[in-house]
């Protein structure tokens, strides 16, 4: 039995800046989405959704993309906009 895909939720959308950076870095390396997907180990559709900002990227895949394309990806850039806002507003404990 095939596992059902989780529906997209607004929190799962990728930061548009990261999406654009992945696309720009891929194009600068002269790779197609299909080639990047094969090197990272995902489907072409997933790579396309990352570049469109319509699917979030896991830490593992962000690190794979970073290594394959030779670019730095920060952990914060893998978060959705709502997650980034929560992180920015997170309380700190002094002491």
C-alpha cells in the first residue's frame, strides 16, 4: 500500500529567498533541475517545487544541495516565513 502524501500547509512553504538562491546556483553551475534532483537524490518534481518555494526542504537535502552546488545554506534559511518569525520572537533566558 502506498503511503499518502501529506497535504501542503502554509508552514511548509520554503523561504522565497532560499528558493531563488537554489535556482540561481543551479543555473550558474549549468545544471538542469533533473540533473540536480539526481545528484541530491530526489525527484525532478521535488527540485522544481523547491525552486518555486512551494515545498520546504529538509536539513539533509539542504546540506546535499549546498554540497552539490558549492553554496552555503544557513539553517534559518530552510525555515518557512512563519517559523522564521517564531524564531526571531523566541524568548531568551538569562542567567
